[in-house]
C-alpha cells in the first residue's frame, strides 16, 4: 500500500500572497502542491506558479552538492571541504582587515523566521558589512511613514467592506491572487474597480475603468482627483481640520494648477480624473491599494504621498473598507534581537540600489569577500555590468542557491540550499497579517542544506559555536516569542496559520504616530524633479513582474531564446521595426540587449515593456540597461528612471 501524506505548509517565495499550501507526498516524493482551503485568507487559492514548483525541486539543473571552482571549472566537493575553505578565508580577512572587509548580501528569495540567524551568525563573527535600502518596497513604506508615522495597511479581508477598490500600479491576477475573489465580490455587489497603471496589465480585464498615466506622473492624477473632490465640496473637512496637519500648504500645490493642467501633466483625460474622484465620493468606502511599480521612480514619494493625501481628502483614512494600503511587516512577528545587531558597534552598510558602484569604490577596508544567500544580484540589481565588475574583483565570492544563475557564475564556492518544501520554519507576509507554518514535506534533495544548517556547520569552525548551534525548534521558540505572547503556541503554529493581532482597519481612532499625532500632508513639492525628457532615449523601460515566474526564479532551460519587449505599433512603424523580429534595446548605461519585438495597441507610446528576472547567461538580463541610483526617500531602487531606444538588428 502506498504511503501518502498531506503536509500543511506555507509558500515562502518573494510574493505578497504567502499562500497556505498542502503538499502531497507519495513514497517520500512530492507529487502535488495546491492551496490550503483552511487558510482564512488564501482559502485554497494558489497561483499557477505553485504547481510548477515541483519541477523546480526535482529539476535536473538543480545543484545538489557543494562545488568549488578551480582552473578547470566547477568541481563537486564535500561540505567539510567547502566550509573549511570559507572559514579559513573569513579568519584570514578578519585578522588582516577586520570583519567589515566581508559583505553579507541577504536577498529576498526567502524571509522566514530562521533567516534572522544568518545575520546573527555574522554578528557573532564580529559584524560584517551588510546592506541598507531595498530593491523593492522601501520607498513606499518610507513615504507612507512620513504621512502616517508608521505604515499600517488594511487587512485584505477588510476589503470585503469596500464598495470600490482602486488598484494603483497593482496587478493581483499576476502578483497577489488572493485579492481576485475580493475584486469579484466588490463587482458582484455593484461596486467599482479601477486599475491605474502605465500598461494594461492582466487585472485590467476585471476593472470598470483602466487609466494609464505617464510613468512617474501619477502624482498629478492624484492631485487632479483631490482638486475635483474639493471643488465639489465633498472633502472630509472634519478629518482635514481636526486630524491632519499641513493641509493648507498642500492645498496651495493644488491651487497652482487647474484640473485640466494636472491631467495634461499626468497625460490622462479630465474624464479619467473625474471618474476617480466620483468613485471616491459615491462608492464610499473605497479602498486604494498601492503596487510596487509606484516605487520605481527616484521621486516616487511625491506620488505615494499625493495618493495618501487623496485618501485623506476623500475621507477614507481610518475607515473600515477604506484606506491607502501598501504592505505589511514581514519581520514584525519575530523577536528581532536575534539579528544580533546589538552585539557590535554599528557596522558599515552599503546601499543596495547601487551595490555595484558601492563595491567598486568602498575603502578602509575594501570588500574582499562576498557571501550571498537567497539572491541573484547580478541579474536583479540595476546596472548589471557594474555588479559583475565588482564581483570579479573579489578574492572570494560564496553563493548559496538552487541553480547556477548569473550570480553563481561569479562565485568561487557554491552551496546548495533547500527549498521551503525541504525545511521547517515559520513564514510571515508582506501582503497580509497571517503567519504560517513551514513544515518539511520531503527530505532534502541530494546534499542540500537549509541556511541554518549551513551556518551551524560553519559556526563549528569558530569560537562562537556554542552560542549559535542549537536545535531549530529551540531557535524558533525564541524567535517567535512575540507570536507566543499573542497567545499562539508553537504546536498550534505547526498546524495552522495565526493572525497577528493588527487592526482590520487601522487609524480608526484618528491618532497617528507622527510628531504631531495627526496625518501629515506633503508640504514640499518640486515638480522640476519629475521632468524626464530624453529625446535620444525616448522610451521608459518598464520591467514588470512576469506571470509565469517570480523574479529570476527560473532555470536556464526555462528561457526563450530572446526576451520579448512590447511597443506600441505606431512607434514600431515610425522606427521601421517589424513585429516578431529582433531589435536592439540600448540605454545610457552603455548596456545593450537583443530582444524580440512584440506590438500592442494597449501600450502607451512612451513606454517599452518587458518582464524582469531573465538571466543574462540566457540572453535576457534587462538590468544590463537599468540605471543605478537610489530613491530620494527610502533608499529604494528607481528602475523606471531608465530610458531606452530601439533599433533594428542588422
């Protein structure tokens, strides 16, 4: 009789949905992976990428033993050999230049509870150079903190109280599947859905209205809608007078333009702005959900704060079914002392959005060794050429992962990591308020180890081994102390998700953790900073989330021969470019990518669209084109500041 097991677990991939899952295992082999009907939010839903993950676990391309590079290429070695080399190098560098000559690069591939201990290991070692800033949502969170004091989003289940939903640069059909039933419920009840995005994403098909502002100019659309609400006498004057600060200064910005002028700057019609304003007035409460594309401009804080201001003027802040929601604290439910940052004086950090440049220029001491986990910075960080050059100059690069991706090609040592289906852990979310169990469904493939097992084995080569090497159960018990304090036992957390006791709808008391105790309007706005005309490179490059892959989480064989780029057909005609033919895409970084041209009348004429995450070694790698800079607020990554041009391939 076949032994069949169904194991409850949680997806740990870089996605806000963080679905509850059930893994079916037969005779020790994973055969099925589906959504768990018992999860209170995801309710059995899971994206189509979930089932495909089984192929990733058992892929022939997966690396399942440690490897060291020599003059002949990669050679398989034992774990002891690989870890001995790493430990010896770390000790030598520590002795000669101090621990800050080592960079630990921790990526977003997995952000579970036990991953805190990766940084704890390096703090026990003495405190190495680490990262600050973000490739993703840092700009949005920092911007909302300026308005709200501390960003708290509405629980997704609260959106069932919404009579309208405005998805601003958000594409749930591709990136947040559990919102789709809520969207359909709102429409079934006669509510409205608006999708705002420079390109017509898949979610637009579920919307009553699609609005396509110019890239980075959403601030003017938000201002136009706010002006209309004020002109119609429909603003929440009680909130503005009693619970906000800075509104008169913000109103001065609005009064400096007509609605028509604001719409022209946003490149939308006055009817678009009117529809948005009318929805907020007549379909109350309406919820606004911010997507990650909004963050990808240097001065994205202007747009995000203007949308917050629109929410305040419309009276949806602190209202069930309303709010302007951006994200959640995925490390919030853990005891963050176990990062260990208190063990050392403040150590040096490098800015993630410009990591290539930082590594090339940092001194006193220079970075000699880079240790990378759950990340593919050569592919995913901007300006790939600089990242490659920087890593090529290192004495030693250690990369942990599943496949030999672009970053692994720069490494000297590769350590094979488990997937979440081969480990025990706990997973919180940046998309909702639930913490879920990560239960091992199968034994590790080959010789793969969890991050904690790797660092525990490495710790035995250092004097701090006794402080670090404990059982996973002991560490999880301590790291999850806030969850236990909220009344959830570890035994309960092994079997079902637990909801963090955050409010379903925050700020209902109209008290904000700002300096004033009130909602704080943006009081500084410089429109000159938004000017971005480049006649030589006329198209804004939008590298969006792919529908079939999460970032660079793919294998070499998953790639098409060329990446596809999408352009408006009239632009293609003007350039003499032909649908289905190769084109060359170039930018001011000096990078060039050969791509296959597709055309679509739904595209804005000033944009070029492509999926992010394809590998350079597979001929993809759009970040060879992206400029490296940091956002003005939040040290985020302004990928969409990149302008490109196209030419035929001769």
